[in-house]
């Protein structure tokens, strides 16, 4: 007689992205969720978004709660702004205690390592000779009206500066100052070659805007790195956020 394996009682990991209409962006975030599931066999990983895409986060959390399933919402977002403090918090609050929220992916040394890898891909080498004569580095984030999100970006900029041994200017594509284009052009105006480190998780609207800044026909002295995902360090980071939330909730230990 064959006995069925007991159900996995670990809380479901809800990998909650922002959402995008960009096909490459959707694939990148879906790949991240698949990487998370591959790194933790047996853990159920489901998709959700706070905007644009379905399934919407409130619907996913409500469905799991109705089935009596506990879940951890892991924001696949680089900073803790409106979507974390409002959208994720509201979905969790409506779960009747069956859902908890993990922290956003940033700030974390793993993200700094991913940024350093993307810089190396563009020929900006970490170490004592990170920046050649006249070279400057701009960390480009989406931007937020929430000062907590901006503080996250500034902290990552400081960590990146330490990591690569070069000054870093944090700048934003929307909602905050300085704007990336202004920071880039200010540096170019004093004869600096500029490398823009994309602090965006995946391709999409903001990544396209950022890529245009590096058009060699317009700004031959500017280069722009690729978004962070996919990268092998990101799945481990998401799982650390999950584990920390499970432990804080006093739920069963995960393996």
C-alpha cells in the first residue's frame, strides 16, 4: 500500500512584483520566481502584482486565506515605498492573520554585488582602479515620493561606492530629485565620462527611458548597465526575506 506524502505545511511564498506590460520585464520577474522555487524544492511559490498585471496581490492573498493557507508576501521590489507600505500592507491586513509581509529586496549587500557585476559587464571594473580619469558613476533608480524608499536608494549608493572604490551619485527617473538625465548632463558638462548603474529590477518603461540616455549617437560618453534580473543572487535574497518573515511571525521553521 502506497501512502500519500503529507502536504507541505510551509507558508506559501507570494512573489509580488510591481507588474509591467513589457514582455521582457514579465519574463525576468517570472524567471526570478522560478529561481526561488528551484532553490527551495517543495516550497510553493506563486505570482502576484501590485499594478498592471494579474493576478492582483489582494486576490492572491484572499484566495490562499480562504483555503486556510498561510503565506508570506515577498515584495520583488528594490525599495520600501508606497507599494510595500500601502498595497502589500493592506493585502496582508485583510488576510485574518494568515499572511505576513517580508521586507523589500533592498537594501542588501547582494544587490550591491549584482550592481558590481553589471558594471563589470560594461567595462567598469571594481577595485582601486574602478573609475578611470574623468569617469563618474550614477546610480539610477525609479524614484518615489516616500522618503523611506529614497533612503534605501541612498544607502545602496553608499554601499556601491565602497564596493567599487568610486563616488556614486544617486538619481531618479521620477518623483524625486535629482533626475537621472540632469545628473548625467551635469557630469558631462565638466568633461566626465558617465556610467549609469541601472537600479531597476527588470526591463520595462523605466529601463527603456534609461537606455535612451546611453544612445551612442546622442551621448557617446555615457554607458548604461542592464537591469538587475535575472541574476543568481536574487533568488537567495528573496528566500532570506521569506525566512526572516516566517521567523518573525513565529511560524514553523523552513528547511
